[in-house]
């Protein structure tokens, strides 16, 4: 995989994670539809990261941008799940 292609895939995953973070912030634990949208964006970002890893192998996993995106993915997914749980607790 060329460095350009790996970089493009990582950029796309990072954008999706950022969109998911924004959707989760806008939902503020009260809008299930936005939380579901954030979850879908995170699923797509995870798919993109896994695809980049499958294509580039250790070149991807050793890449600082990949590592940062993966950490953000995990953190944001946890935030979304907590917000969804809070919604269920309120109902």
C-alpha cells in the first residue's frame, strides 16, 4: 500500500470519528437518533481502520495517526455507549 493511500484511509477514519464525536456532543445523552448515528459513524471508521491495517499491516499499526485514530475510536465509542445507557436509565 502506498503511503498516500494509507494516509487517505486514516484521514477518512479520523473524519468519521470526529463526526461521531460531534453527534455525541449534540445528543448530550438525550437524542437517541444522534447517538445511533454516532455509533454508525464509529462502525464505519472501525471498518476503515481495519481495512487499512489489513492492507498495510505493520506500516499502518505503527503509524502514529493510526494509533491516535484507534484510541479516539475507542474513547468515543465508550462515550456513546455511556450516553445510550444513561438514556435507558432515564426511561
